[in-house]
């Protein structure tokens, strides 16, 4: 039992340690993007989970193209779907 507990603690600590060194995801803008340089647009489709999962996916895609901020222009679950779709403008 002690071996299992130690293994679980070690595994969890390595997960949290790697997350601490990860680069921060792009910031979500609330409102106007005045003064920001737009570098592109990202979109998602078919993302399961919550709104947070969908926003996180937009942030990850924005980070891949060098964005530091996003302005979400559309986010929803079309029709009777439980899968999220969305778009966001990406800023540097």
C-alpha cells in the first residue's frame, strides 16, 4: 500500500512540475482589441466538453501561430449537438 501511495504521489508531482514550466496560454480579451496587432484567426469544430474546453482549444491554436491574446468572435453548440464550434481573432 505504501508503495502504491508513493508511486501516485511521485506521478502527480511530476505532472504538476511540468505544468508549472509550461508557457502561459494566450489571454482572452474582454471587449475591444484597440491597439493590438491582429495576426490571424483560429477556429475549432467538434470539441467535446465545456465552454472552458472550447476556449482552451482556441487558446492552444492561437499560441501555435504566435498569438498572445485572443478575441472570441463566436462560440456555441450548433443544432442539437453537444460538440463546440468557435472562432477567435488572434493578436500579438
